[in-house]
C-alpha cells in the first residue's frame, strides 16, 4: 500500500509540478518576472515555459504584438489641428506601435504596465498636433504633401514615446475634414477652381483645334503644290522622252530603209552576177558537152545513150526481100546506124 501511495503521489506531483514551478508565456506576449527579494528581473521572457517559484515569483504578461492608436470620428476622438491659414481641420489618424525590443521589463519597473496605452494617446496627440500644423488649405488636398507630413511626424513621435519604451512604426492619415461651414465653402471654391480649369482646358482645346486646322490646311496646300510641281516635272520628262523616242524611231526607220535599200541593191547585183555566172556556166557546159560529144568517145557515148533510149516499134518485114539482111541482119548495119561517120 505504501508503494501504491508513493506512486500516486508521484503521478500527482508530475501533473502539478509544471503548473506550480513553471510560468507559461502565451504566444504574442512578453513576460516580465518580479521576485520578492530582487524586484523586477532585467530581461524579457518570450513565449514558452519559464521557471517560477511559487509565492516567490510573480509575473506580468504584456502584449508583444502591434498596438493601434486611432484618432477618428467614429469614437469622437478625431484629432483637431489648426492649419497655417488659421482654420481647424479634423484628421483621422492610425498609429501602429509596439514595445521596444528587450524593454518590457522597464515598462513594468517604471510603473507603466497598466497605463502606457493612455500615456501613448496623450503624448501622440500633442506631438501630432504640432507636427501636422504645417498644412495650408491647399496642402490638405495634395496626397503627396499629406504623406510627407505623416512620414516627417514619425521621428518626433518616437522621440516622445521613447520615455515609455515604445516605438511607432508609421503614421497613417486616413482622412482630413474642415468644419462643415468651411467645408461647404471649400467645396464651392474647389468647384469654381475646377470649372475655371475646365474653361481653360476648353480654351486651349479650341486654340489647339484652330492651330491643327491651320496646320492641316497648310499641309494640304503644300501637298497640292508639290503634286502640281511633280506633275509638271512628269509632263516635261514625258515630252522629252517622247521626243527622244520619236527621234530614235525616225533614225531606226531611216537606218532600216537605207540598209534595206543597200541590201536590195546588193541582192540584185549578186543575183544578176549569179544569173550571169549560171548562164555562162550553162553555155560553157553546152560547149564542153558539144566538144566532148564531137570526139570519138563522145560519139560512142552518144551511141550508147541512143541504144538505151532506142525503142523499136512493131514493124512488118518481108524476109524474102533481099534488102532485109543488108539493112537489119548484120552488126555492121546497126553500127553504121548508130555510129554514122
């Protein structure tokens, strides 16, 4: 039984020990430890479990995430700032800020653990009223001027918040308004300004349109002059080329006629000479033929040709006639017939 009791006591101790001897710091929180003898420890404890002696240590957990200080019309805390033109404007502002790294223990030691948010609000209001009093009535309407003023306010704000160990990341100006009476006047003034700028723009548009029309007419005139000039040049070149072409054609015709006449004359001459040569050749051939045929061999050739061309028709001979053998019956008779001397 003693062993069982000891085991039970051990199990209970295991369950109770973490909660009794350790402090759990939640995510997003910064832990600060205070002891009965040493006071606040000079260190910040991040998320996790940390040694904590019961009845000896006490703990503070500060928010380690971004805090947001807001001045807006919804909660009736819009920041009223006097401009350089002595008008009041109401500004909706958001200021994200956080605890300086490693400085949460100082906030606890200096007694700001429960009041630093109120101190931030009062301090930031005074600094922002001073830093944002650079606007004129016209600057309010310029986004780049508003952004520049907001960025310029961050260093002065951090300098004031450093006494509470806080850091502002930036200043966001969400809206700016004048008092309702002046807002109506300003809107009317803006309307007239916009209307005046619109009239100026329309006037510039009219002038630009007139200049464009004049320029367009000038361009069209220049185009017409250039077209006429080029047409004149084209006609001059065309006339010159036509004259040159006519001259070339006339020269070609004259050359062709002259060459054709010369060719015809030479052809007639060559043809006459050829005909003469042919006639002379034929005469020479006839003379040579006659001379050749006049020789003995020529007579023999003529006889051979006569024999080849000789055709004896149907004749009736009387064989009892004594002249038959003398006229047709011997080779001598035929030789004498064809080769008559």
